[in-house]
């Protein structure tokens, strides 16, 4: 019973810290917005300055919510990786996922010389690089998952993931060596 109360108290304390840091995050920046104005804006009234409202609703709130969602997703995926491999040091490098993301970006950057000028200008936006990294990570993860269907041992999956990571790192090194410029 005492242990449950302790965990409940800790959970409530962490939620309070999250809320305080959330409001601190969206109030501080190159333009400081008072917390009172932020709370009033959440309650439906308008702010004293229209620029504060634009900064808050168009920039700071989406970034703050994205940071919270990405933090939750990364912690859950890290927990799943550590549980699967029974290793507290397991991460995205173990299965070659990070190397796959790097390979996707390297192929985009080094392959942009084969694209037209209009297409390559769109490819080098933040979205283009993120899509290339996501696609590369997804393809390497898919290859590891296909190999994992054949092998049921987690240690073998770990070795296969390290092999895919080494292979993609080698391909990146070859692409860097033979770059077109």
C-alpha cells in the first residue's frame, strides 16, 4: 500500500513538473510572452499583442506538443527495444535503424545531382530530408523484420541488426568516396 502511494505521488509530481515546464517553454523565447497572457488565451480571451497570439498558436504550441509526443514515442520504443533484447543499452543503433536513416539522407544528398534543379530544390527542404531518413530507417527495419521471421532467436536478430547497420555504414562510406563532385 505504501509503495502504491509513493508511485502515485511521484506520478502526480511528474505531471505537475511537465505542466510547469510546458508553460515555461511556450512563454520563453526571443519574444517573451507572459504566462498570464498565455492562460488568458487558452481560456478564450485575446492577448494584448496580436504578434504574441500568432507566435503562441502558430509556432510555440505545435513545437511544444510535438516535443511531448516525440518524447513519449521515443521512451516507449526504447523500452520495447530494451525489453526485447533484455539489455538496458539497446537502442536504434542495435538494429541498424539509425544507419538506415543516414543511408536514406546520403542517397538523397548524393543522388540529387541526378535530379533536375527543380526537384532537388524541393528535396533539400526539412521535409525532404526527414522523409528520406524515415524511408531509409523503414527499409532497413523491414529488412531486419524479414530476417527475423526466419530466425526466432533474439540474439540472432541482434547480430543481424548489427550486420545491417555495418552494411549501411559501409554503403554510406562508399557513397562518400565516389561522390560526384
